[in-house]
């Protein structure tokens, strides 16, 4: 039984005990608080609130807000109108409600008979702001949250400047690791560059409520950047701290803050939000052959629009910018020689560009098998992989045991140490986990493989590995606004044909 379950049981028992005595003070039998569903009906009668409130009590997570509101109304029944008194009831109901119920000096007052309390305009505004903040926080934490697309890694499926809603309920909302934080910001306080927006006095471990389902292949998933647990404040998540450390040496980076910036750590829920497509699920075997993804030996289906880099050779002519715009080319065009450019294109656009007069050849760029890109996970020459020829690699699955050796430990080192918080050391050619020799390991979490649809312009799992289940935020479901920042405000900035669309 987890610590969350134990605390929830204890807090619930204490709160119900307090309400039992409050019901009795209000003239209702206390035992009625123990009857599911019926107890809320009686509670609404006690605080004299309309029965239509009951509708919202039945809606998951919205009912959390309703219970808080009913606690405030219960506190008012004891003539507790000060803001700090009502705040105590909301924050510590397991203490405050029993005190109201058992205290001989605290008397229940029928809401229809109590003296009207006149609020000042300051209090009116304070109540309204607090109400809005709590309601919005519950909605964005447990139900749905708005995000924007900052990079072209998902072009053309999702565009830079797309504003979308992400469903937390699709996979189940997480309990925040850092519940004490400044509302409506992610990790940094407004108008600062490096001030934390959260406090770590209370740090909760991973827990996820039940949702509508599990992550499926090809879902567009928002998740916390796995490589973002440690980062440089100078580069933020624009450049991975680990890639800098591999290039310049970990100690050199940490001892030279003027050049590399101050190095900090962030909890899971405060790492940067990324959006990619889930290509492989826990237990899947993934391989990429000449840019084609294979899952468990079969060609992967893809609902999105894929893009790759193409080398375009011409007779010396320059490609007309209007032609490129008509082909919806948004990535930078690179001149790599006389009459030769590199362009990021969809397959359809590549076929169209072949037909342009003066274009002699159009070839997709494919990094050949065996050409090792040192920046690809797991950064080991024994796995000579690159963005177009990668794997095979098996995605870790919860409760599955793998054999460990010095030959394959690079694939699992970060999982064991950083994600599942074990001490991992390699001494004299032997692997030690938590001080004990280990030749196998059983995973504690499920992991996923995320890739961008813009395959040659996406920092994804090929470069930082698996995404743990505790990093999953939610599913991208709906684009409600799309803006093209390269266009003037009143000259095409709003992409009207891209509004109000579901994410495929």
C-alpha cells in the first residue's frame, strides 16, 4: 500500500468523523455521512445549498472543487467568515472539521437564520481571485491544459504557432511532484530568468490516477523532457546539459559557469514540455532502416505527415521563394554548393519539386548504416547507429527482467540510475546496483519511444532514449488556434484553415 493511499485513508476518516459530529449539530443523524452518494445530499441540506450542485459532485476532479466549496460553506455555518478561517478548513479539513464538530464552544447556525456577513470590496475581489485560481488549477492539473508548439519537430502534422489542448484524462492525471508552486507558470517565475516558480519543501513521488486508457502507438503525446533533469541556465533545454558534458567534460562544465552557465536540477513535473509521436510501446522492438521505422519486424504505420531532408540539384537556377511557399516549405533552405540545396520536404512536395524546370535531381538524404552519430543514444561505439539507421532496440517494460553485461549496460544505465533511482557502478568489469553485484535488472516502470514527424529536424528518442511513464503529461487532442509569426498581424498571421482541428 502506497503512502498516498495510507494518508488518504487517514485524512478521509478524520474528515468524516468531523462531519459526523457536524451533522449531529445540524440535527441530522451523523451516520448518514457514511452512506455513499446519499451523504452529499444530506450535506447539501445541512449547508442549505441547491441540489443541482449534486450534478458537479458526480464529475471526476470537478467534484474536488465542489467538496472544497462545500467545506467553505460548512465553515460559514459556524460563523467563520474570515479568509484565514476558511482557508484552514480547505487546506486542513481533517483537522478543522473535527475541531468544529467536537468543540463544545462551536455551535452550528442554520444558514437561513445566521446574521448576514457583509464583505468589503477587497474581500470580494480576493474571494473571486482565489476561486478562479483554484478552479483553473484543478482543471489544468487534472483535466485539460493549453499548450503551444514552439519548434518544428512535428511539422506538418503540428505547426509552430499551433495552440492546442492536451487531455490529462486520456492517460490519467499525475499527482504533481511539486504541489507548492506559483500558479499558471511552469518552472520559472515571471519577469525572472532563473528564479524557481516552485518550492520543494513538499516533494511527492510519482502517482497517476486512472484515465480513459493507455498510451497507444502513434498518439501525439506531451511529456516532460527526459534529458531535462539537469540543465544549464544559460542554454536551458535548447541544448542538453548531457550533450555539453559529453563534449567538454562534466567537471569542466561544472567548474566554468561563465562559459556554460549555472547547472541546476529540476523535478520531473517542472522539466520542459515536449510533444512527439509515440512510435513504440513498452516491450516493442524498434528498428529504423534507411529512414523506415519497423516495429516488431513490421513496417510502422503513420497517421501524421512525415518530412525528411532532400538534396536538390538544379542547373544553376535559384528556386523561386514563391514556389517553395506554395509547397509549404517552412524549414530553412541550406545552400551546400553551386546549384545544390538541402530542403526539408514531405514526400508529396518532393515529387512536385522534381517537375520544376531546371531541377535535375531530388534525392532523400539517408545516413548510411554503420555510420555512427556520436550524439545518438546510447552514445556508445558498440551501437553504431544514426538517425536513419537505428537499432534494433527493445523498449523497457514494467516487471520485465533483462540480462545485464558491460556490453549492453549503456542501453539501461540511465533507466536504472536516473529514472528508477538506483545506485549504479561499474567496477573491474562488473556491474553493481545498490552495492550488490548484478547480472540482471527488473524494470519498475513502463517506457515509450517518442519521435517527431519532421524526422530530420527533431530532437527525439534517437538522441536521448526512452521516455519513462512518470514523464507522460497527456495526449494532444485539439488545435484551437494557429498563428504564423512570419506573417504580419493583419496579413495572414492567423492560419484560418488550420483552426479547430483534431490532432491525428
